[in-house]
């Protein structure tokens, strides 16, 4: 099967159902995927990091930092499975980012390069519930 000709998302999802593994799916047709949208993690994830989103991502697009997660747009297949899973509504499709969150597109790109992939749900920080919905959290983002 020539994977490179399978451009539509529906074809990628069909390949998944056929058992083509995620590493191969992440490699195919990257230019096509970047012509489409990726999803972006924004401020409300900072200090929350519940990781419910990680459990549903079919291509392991999430990367974990000390108190925030980032999505690698080169891997994200725009499936929208993660958005409803986030209990603090931190994930947006990139063309639906609020005006004051536009810079998170670039931040996700850079942090995904810096941090390791996370593939399993981990316990949220003990004080996560206290930080959900708090604004102005960007000052607490730890980049290392
Ligand atoms: S579910 Fe939401 S808050 Fe939790 S890690 Fe994912 S994006 Fe961050
Ligand atoms: S939209 Fe979310 S679940 Fe789907 S591939 Fe992208 S990061 Fe993963």
C-alpha cells in the first residue's frame, strides 16, 4: 500500500482501523497535515495538567513539561478527540485560538521540540483543581 497517497483525514483514520501503527501514521504526508489545522494547548493547562487529553490522542502528539503540555503540530492529525476531554478547556484548534492566546501556537511548536512525548495518563498535581480557570498563569509556566 502506498501510504503517501492517503491524504484525507478519513483515509488516515481508516488506516488506523486497519491496524497501521501510529509511528507510521505520524510519518506520512506531513506537508498535507500542516496545510490543515493542528490543535494548540493554551494557558489554562498551566499547573492543571490533568493529562486526560493524552489518553485519547491517536498519534502521541502531546509533549510533557514540568507544569504544561504542548502539542506537536507536525504530528497532530486534527482529529479533535482531545478537546472535549480537557476538563479546563485548554485546547483549541489553531484557527479558533482566542486573540490573547495566539502566541500559544508558536509556544506549542517550540516546547514540543524541547520536551519528551507523553503517552500515558499521569496523576494531576495535588493542587490542580485550585488552578483551573485562574487567569494570568503564564508567569508560572516552567520551561526547562
Ligand atoms: S487535559 Fe487539558 S489541562 Fe490536562 S494536560 Fe491536557 S490540555 Fe492540559
Ligand atoms: S487533535 Fe488532539 S487528539 Fe487529535 S491528533 Fe491532535 S493532539 Fe492528538
